């Protein structure tokens, strides 16, 4: 009996997540599009925490360990919002944000800088390279979701076609 309940639960969850992925409900009515959020951080703990919080809120979460990996994912997936750590090896967050903002295809994607450094200098430098906001680490679930809602309201999230 318990196994049957578990199998039914898995089937229902698969149908629901499939409907959310495709944007069509089981009744055939268009469902609201999921917001695609890219989290760039060299810390697996921060990436995993953000992934859990954002997934629970219904976002499609993309993860990258550094700026180079992130730039490839931005080109392939065209996220609705990007959270970008500042201190990363190879290509730091400021450089990553600046490259995204200089691109005619991706300059409109909001970028929120993530950092344990929350001073005026760090916030100002983020603004200079095009960041929309700054979120201090460690962040709470509420502060992360408020930042998402401020940059990409649910009604504004649309299924972004892959760029040609």
C-alpha cells in the first residue's frame, strides 16, 4: 500500500513538474512561465542553498562555478536574472557582470552581485559595471526571493526563446 502511494506521488510530481517546464497545465491551459535564474558562485554551499530556495519558489535554477562557465550558460539559456558572486577565481564577478552588460543580446538581464563584503565601495563598483543590486552573503530565503521578485516580477517572467 505504501509503495503504491509513493509511486502515485512520484507520478503526480512528474506531471506537475512537466507541466511547469512546458508551461502547459494538465488541462491544456497555459501555465505561468518559470523564472530562469542563474547563480554564479565558486562556493558549492552558496550555490546549493540558492538552488534550494529558488527551486522551492518555483524558479528554474541554473548553476555556474565561475564567470567563464556562466558566460556560456548565459548564451545558451538566456536567464531572466543572474546572481553573481564577486570574489571568484579566473574571472571575478565584476568582470563577468561587465561582459554580460556590454553584450547587446544580454545587457537587459538584471544582475545582482553576491558578496560577503557589503561596503559602499563594493556596492558602487557593482553599479559601475551594470549590476542592478547587491545581496550580502549569507543571505536568507526571504532576502533572496525579495531580490528575485524586485528584478523579475512573476507576471514579467516569460518563456525566453533561445537566441538565434
